[in-house]
């Protein structure tokens, strides 16, 4: 009996009601491991920083240098990795950088002194940076337009899990000294190696809206052919304004988020006079809130609520930093800060940057363009990280008010993206699914 075409009324009126295939969620999870490992490295170094300082007899400038090198390496890796992925094939770079991360994390774990520690940080940081834009481009290529927001946003859940595991281990092992520090970074090496094995067997369809040549080259079972990527492909009108806008948002928002990601425990101990156990416990208590709300963001990432909620969350986020600044980092003020920050950050932070970038940047150069914004932002974070311990020692109020100003600028940048750029973005999902893609 012949099958008749599906009637238009049988097609779900809302793309959000269409289930995302399981293999795409698997791809999002494996790509999200880039965010897990990136967050785990940054927060793991943060949690261990006081232990490294005591064990390796570091001064305040050396402590700042380690945090700066982590961020600087991620910046350089993002720039190089995104370009290499667009040039030689995203799947090839996707598998190689995660293996290099595993090696770097292993070196950090077994480091007998600060010089070997720095060598491990160098390798792991470069690999983590390279994997960030590459993994986002891979999952974005595989995702249909109506599900791209959810799949890309899910990588932010993995980011939150990376923070959660690092803080949880830091709290549980806070009395074990360097043994606990080695466990925290050792789990990152193990997770990276397992991810490398799973990625090697991952099968994805060819990218739906990129260049046909590279899509075929990146398909499973076929070698990646070089893709002639020139600078003129990046510096186009279609790419330049979205790239500039997302950079401004990410760099200003990230100065606050990165400072507390790297130095949250350090500031609670040195500025708020909390113990190491209390400092890690405070971080741990509020992280689950962030994880649950990030999952909520995934649910709305393909809907108008994604950008509507940004306005409220951005205002609350600024209020959080104002509270910390007004109290000059006192323990009570920091507790209020953590509550407000965890409630708002999932709806006005890096998850928005990831989704906006994948929607607005040209598909053919997504790796390079987002790698560039990652790299420039992380470069700024690295410089800021180098001076943060010294600035906190000089004046916690100056440090906190500076961050508050950055978060305010980020809120305005986000509003500009929502009001001006998102409505005209070619990657925005249509209101109804394309009739051509409906099952018959």
C-alpha cells in the first residue's frame, strides 16, 4: 500500500516539541567534555593553588603566574585549535587535542616541583583551548537548526559539572594536602583519556550547512582534506560584527566569572578569612544550584525565553557583584554574592555566548571565528589573573568594583546582541520545521 505524504497539520507546530535524536545528545555530551575539562583545569588549579603555594614555596607573584599561564595557554590553544579545525578537518583536531589534554593533566598530577607543574599546565591549557571552539563547531555542524541551541547549551551543563566535581573533590580532600590535589587533577587525566576513546568511535552526519567539501571530508571513515581557509574568509561583514559583539560580551562577563572561577577559594581564604574547608564548602553548597539552572537554560535555549530571561538575570548578576563590592569581600557579603550569582549566571553567562556564537557566526568559519573570540578573551583573563592576587592584597574593594563595572558592560553588550544581531542571524531556527525534513 502506497504511503501518502504527511499532512501539514501532523507536523509539530513548535520545533521545541520535536525530540532530539539520542546520537546528537551523545555528540553534545562528548563535545561538552571540552567544557568539563576546561572548567576542571581552571577550578582545579584554583582549589589547589594554596596547596601548591605551600608545597612548592611559591610567592604571591608565582601564584598569579600559574593562574595566568593556565588562561594564556587556553587562549593560544583556542586561536590555534579553531583555525586548525577549519583548515585540516574538525573531526581530526577534535580527537587529537583531547589526547594531548590527557597527557598534560597527567604531568600536572605527578609533578614533583613547580617547574614540572608549569610544563603540565602548558600542555593541558593549550589542548583545552584548542578543544573548546572545535568541539562546539562539531556539535553545531551535526545539529539541525531547530535543536542547535539546546545541544550547544548542553555543553555548558558539562562546564558546570566540571566545576562541581573539582569543588566537591576539593572539599572532600581539603585535609589531605598534596595527595588530594593530585586526585583532583588525576581525574581530569582519566576523564580526558576515556573521552578520547569514545570520540574516536563517534559517528556523526555530515555538517548540514557548512561547506560541502569539508563536510564530506569530516564524515566518518574518510580522511580530512585540507580546506583553503584565508583571512578574508574570517574578516567579512557577516562575521565581523557578530564576532566583535560576542567578544565584548564574553570578555567583560568573563573577567568576573574567571576571577571567581580561578580565585574564588583563594579570595575566601585570604580576603574573607575563611578556612580552606569552609571556602571549598561554600563553593560546593552553591554549585548544585548552578547545575540545575543550567539544565533549565538548555530547555529554553531554542525558545524566545532564552533572550527574555537574559535581561532579568543580567541585572541580578550585576547586583551580586555590587553586594560583594559594597561589603569589601566580607564573609557575609560573599555568601549573598554566591546566592545571587548562582541564580543568575546560567541565564546571563557563557551559555548565552556559546549559543549566540553558533547562531550568528558563518558556518564555514565557526571554529576560527569563535576560536578568535575565545583566544582574545582568555588572553585578557590571563593578564588579569597575573595581577589578581596582588590587587586583592592591595585592596579587595578596588578589585571587586572593577569586576562590577565589567559585568555591567557585559549586560549592555548582551542586550545589543539580543535586540540587534539575533533577529537577523541566519542560524536562528524557523518558527515551524521545514516541510522537506518531515518524515513521510
